[in-house]
């Protein structure tokens, strides 16, 4: 299991499956702090799975919880994580 960015997970899933999956499941998450200049930024490490592989996806948001389904989309030049309704 390795850590990837939103853009990498989008490309990775696209390459592995031929398309970005409709639903990626949040398996679990951990909170950690990372230095950013003279400040510390809180990041959330989400472990996500497409059913085949698991990836660690670090994000700055905590609005996801275990069992949620997400999709990574490319919008206006940025990769964004969208939480899907169950």
C-alpha cells in the first residue's frame, strides 16, 4: 500500500481499470500533522480501496468517514474528491 495524491489516484485508477471507478470506498483514516513552513498543517490520511487495491490518500479535509464512497474528478484544472451519497 502506498501513499498517492488526488491527481495520482485519479490517473492510477484510470490506468489500472481503463477508467476512473465510479465509487472508491474509504476503509479507514488517521489524523496527523505535517510541517508547512513555520506552521503545522493537519492532514487526514484516508485509506481508500477500489475493490482490488488499497491506497493512502492524504487530504486536508475531515468530512469523510469510514464506509463513505468517493469519486476523484478533474474539474477546472484541479483534482477534487467528491463524497457520493449512499
